């Protein structure tokens, strides 16, 4: 009887230990999820079609699926976002890859961890009031060009197009006007003659008979003609130090965005539009769908950096800033495919 009692006590103890272990394991998993640091990502225009993967990832629930708490912050210009990143106010930026090269030349280490697009998706628009005078890049001299912000990627592209036309970056005046209604108003009022911008602003300018396309960087062919090759744009870039310290967070972010890119590439524009806030349509869903259809081919299916693309971006930036020739830029430190390679 005593032996049976001991056996029962032993079994009960083992069961209790198993329950405690299971509870502890569950607690550790819950704790791990709960202690995953919040990630704030500042995006250079959430309503822009070129940045749609961000809001889509949120609305599709892919951040939550990865156990992440992500706050998306809207910012008109990527240059302001990179300043917030370097200051440690945010953990990631939805912006163009070219910022990582530009900032490395200034002693700041940033890297693209998910490369979402291989071309800019930008167009150089010319006011219809001046389209008979401005017919090519050499004609940009002496004019004002609207950009999202000084030091932004649109500013880089405007500089390059001006220099390609045989002038210098001092031969025109960049005016920070953001995008959307602020840019449209600036052109209507004659404050800018041209603008580097994206959808849906492009379609709004055309539909209102305000401006026309002068240079198209929204297709692979157009980008190669304008810039000499592919120019990777939309990316998630972060401080190299943050990526090194938080590889788990970075991996979960990569998982969410690669899943989003695959979703974009396997769904119709109408399905994509339905997952976005209605205010992104700028009051005209049919126009937005047309703009969306024309822009979707820019998005990657796997989030990887094209092999020859970083060198092309460096060439473009060096053309407008010759000092980069002596800056010793290490391109392999401006991006990584480590996390998208592992993404589920």
C-alpha cells in the first residue's frame, strides 16, 4: 500500500512538473511576444502608390502575424525621415535606397533590409503653360522644379536630369512642395515650372490639365533611358547598428514585407485598392486604379536587391556629387539580402 502511495505521489509530482514546465514554456513564448520592441517606421508619403506595401502589410495583418507592434508614421519627404532615424526617434524608414549611399558618405551607416522596387516610379512633369518651351532636358536651365524636400530622392533625381541635359545643379532651383495637393497648388499658382513626383499626383495633374509627362521613370525602359539602368527605390532601410542588435525584429519585418510583395504580385489592382484607405483614391477611384495598374510592375516579388543596381545608383549620385568618387563608398554595407533570403 505504501509503495502504491509513493508511486501515486511520484506520478502526481511528475504531472505537476510537466504542467509547470508547459505553463512556463507558454509564459516564455507570451513574454517573448510581449517584449518584442515596438517598431516605428516613418514613410515618405503613405498615400503614394510607390509606398503601398507599408499600409497593405498593416491592413492585411501581416505585422500582427509576425508578433510585431508597428506604428507607421507619415512624412512628406524621405530626407526628414532619415534625420529622425539617425536621431533614434524611429527604427525604420520607408524611403528610397539612395539615402543609404548618401548618408554613408556623411559617416552614417544605414542599410536597406527589404528592397521593394527596382525603379523609381517617378515622373518629371512639366506645366502645360510651359510645355512648348520645355521640350527636353537642356531646357531645364533657369527653371524651378518641385521636389518633396531638399535632400530628398526627388531632389537627387532632379539634379541628375538637369546635369544630364548639359547643365549643373546650380542652373535650376529646387522647391520643396511635398506631393499631392501642395504640389498641385504650387504648379497651378506658378510657383514651380516642373516637378518630380509619383502616382496618384501624376494622374491628378494630367486629369486637371495642369501638367504633362516630360521624363518617365515609371517603367524599366523609361528608367534605363533616363538614368542609364535600373534604379532601386522603395525600401525599408534601418541603422546598421539596429539591425545588428535586433536581428529577430528585422527578420519578422522582412517576413511581413516579403509576404506583402507576394500578395501584391498575385492580386488584381481592384483587390489591392480595396485594402487601402479610401482617402488614398484622391476622390476618384477609377483614376486611382488606372494609376495603380501602371505602377504595380515596379514592385519586386521577393524583396531582393538586383545585383547590378547599387552600382548604378552610386553612378547617378556621383554624377551630381563628384566628391563621392573619393568617399570610399562600400556598397555591400548599404544593403543586405540576409533577411529576405530567410523570409518564409
